[in-house]
């Protein structure tokens, strides 16, 4: 295992991916595309934080985290704090996300918020298809597909969540479930847009439970997701897509997770609510080194 990893990290792909070789020196077109790929570390605050708490967190984190060359931070506060967090963001490597959106631009949809409104407030990203939306609020792959198209239409980028329930994993259906979620939510998405996507693999049994997928379990599913994207579009596009892991990500497991070949980011719930723990996650070291 260690040898295989060593081999990977010394490969061209890895060097390009982490910016060790820059695009100008590489003649590998795919490598140049990958060199632009920064990892994404996203804080999903769910239904937590008042305005004051959201702004004070955003200010502290920006002050405390040093320059980030190979990664971006995404903050997803509740709708009520979006405008305030937008105003508090001054760093170019910090982006704003909403946690959901409706697919229509406007209309008689009491309680909903449209993609046009989210763009208006300054969102860069929208999280879609989170398992809490699917399992508590009954969202389907079909509505997620409409939302995903709307997010692009209104000039933002989707972070599409997929993941299996515990009984689906135990009955050997993980790949079937995730394959279906991907095929349906990504139906009709053209190649130009596909490369800008982020997909978050969040095993439902790992969300908020303290049970993280092992790095091997996560890598296996991430590789499957990348292959599926290659079959939907092509390998080059699949390599550009950021595939994030979510589910009990913590300061003490982020390094080993980020060291996996196909893991390009983290979607963090509980551990994103405190500056100290989220700062450590943002400052992950993919080799598991400490200093
Ligand atoms: P967790 O949540 O980090 O608290 O497990 C992750 C998520 O729901 O995105």
C-alpha cells in the first residue's frame, strides 16, 4: 500500500496536480488542465449560526489562515447569513455557497429561494442533493437534476452530493446507488459545464455519526465516480471534476483522506462550526506530515 502510494506521488499526474510542475513546463495537455484544479474545502453550516456568529467566524478564519495556493475555501451559511458573509469575505480564495435552491427564476413557490436570487446575493456555489435534503425533505434525483441545470444557468457552480445508506452498502449496492444518482442528476449536462462541477461523496452512514469512511473505502468510491464521469463525458473532463469527501471529516482524519488519489476536497459539517477545527482542516497536509 505504502509503495503504491509512493509511486503515485512521484508520478507526473501528482506533480501536476499539486502544482510541483507548472503548466508551462508540461507538454501534457491533460496535465495543464489538472494544474488549474485547486482542492475545495467547504464548510456546510446546515441550520447553524446567527448573523453575528457567521460574520465573526468568517472574519477570524480569513485572518488566521495563511495564503492558500492550491486550495479554495467555500463557506455555506444558512440563507439568512448569505449577504452578511458575502460582505465579510475579502479574500479571493474564499467563496460563498448556498445549501439549496429552487430551479425556477421566480414564481409562486412559498418558502423557496431561486438560483437568480442566490446569484444576486453573490453566491459562487450551491450545494445540491445533500442527504438531509434527500432523506428528510424528499428530494429526488429528478428535482436535483433541474436544480443543477438552474445553478449553471444563473452563473454559479453546483456541488452535487451523492452517497449510499448503510443498508445499501451492506447489501453490496453502493456503486449501483451512486451510479444512478450520478446518471440522473447529471442527465443532459453538456461537456463544457461538466468540468466545472464538484461532486461530494458523502456516505449517509458517516454524516454526523463520527464514523468516517476509511481512506480506502472513500478512494474506491471516488475512483468509481471519476470513471462514471469519464463514461458520461471523457477522461479529461472527469479529471477536472473536483470530487470531495464528506462524512465526519475532522482535523485528525483530513490528512490521510486528502492523500488519496481521487479525493480533491472536503465537505465538512460539524467540524466546520468552530474556527479552530475548520482552520486545521483547511490547512491539511496531504502526506499526513506534521510540523
Ligand atoms: P459531518 O457532515 O461533517 O457533520 O458529518 C457532513 C455533511 O453533512 O456535509
